[in-house]
C-alpha cells in the first residue's frame, strides 16, 4: 500500500520545507503548493489523502481554498494552520468543512499525531448498523441519513460522527476528552475547543421549542437525553 499523500499549502517556503521534512520522516508522501490556485491544480491531478492549509495567504486565502474544494464535493480531510488565536477563524474553518486546526507556532510531534488521527478516522470501517433515536431525532448508521421529525437534516461528516456517538451513549455524560478520542481520534492532551464548536452546530440544527436534549454538564462534558414527554 502506498504511503498517504499530504498536500501542504502555505505561502511561506520555510513552513513548507519544515512540514515536508517532518511528514517525510513520519512516513508520508508530500506535495507543496505556495498558493490556493496551485493547490487546486494539484488536488485535481494527484487526489491527496489530506490537506494542510495555511489560512493567511494572499490572493486566495485558506478559507477560500477550502470552500472551493468542498463546493466541488471533495471531502478530502483538511487541517487548517493559523497564526491568529481568533476563535472566529477556528469556527469559520470548521463550518467550511475543516477537520482540525493547528495554531502557529506548532509542535511537529502533535501535528503528526493529528495527521495520523484524521487519516485513521477517514478510513471506512465495517460494523453493525442500526437506527439510533432520541426524541424527534433519528440517525441511520447504514445510510448516513439523519432526520428531525422525519425531515432530512444535512450534516458534515464530523457532525454526523459526534451525533452518532452521543446517540450511542444516550443518557450518559461524556467528557470532552472522551469525545475527542471517539470522534476526532485525539488521544493526547489538547486545549482545542472543537468539541464545544461542534456541539453548538448540532444545537442550532436540532434544538427547538420542543426539544433541547443536547445538554452541557458543567465542568464535565455533554450528554443527549430524551425529552421528558418521550420517557
């Protein structure tokens, strides 16, 4: 089997060289692009297994690049690099379909762990499927369909995985670290706010006047529970 191919998109040559060296030592094949337009050409030609995209690039920034990739129905996993600590940057990248983000300066060991985690969870898994429900929500694990009051709801891959894990553990309080491990394959210490961000996405799509079952358990984590009238 060929080694996974990672496309590095960054206008700073030093960053590209650093990542190329680290990924090569980690057993990955790499391609480099200095801007978004070059990256689009390489994506179409080589079909990489993972993208590492810098947000702050001239002409076409990382957000624009990711938006173009997703608009073409390409769901290749993507990690965003940002030199800014603005939470709106993180939220915007995740909404556009990024799988993770890393803040510069970053540790190469942690970055490699994140790359491996994302590639592991992007592989197809053979398992038993069932219909999971909670109040007005139903999730079909085989067809990857989700419904709210029998109306289809469109979810990203990560939103689906998070909702699926909550439903599989309905009524249980799940810690942020356990969710990071189960949904994002992050089994190391990380201060990422990705769990909170995706919980907020699910609430926006499923909460209403008659259902608010995705709960925060302060200081511990999250749970999904049946509405009282459905118990």
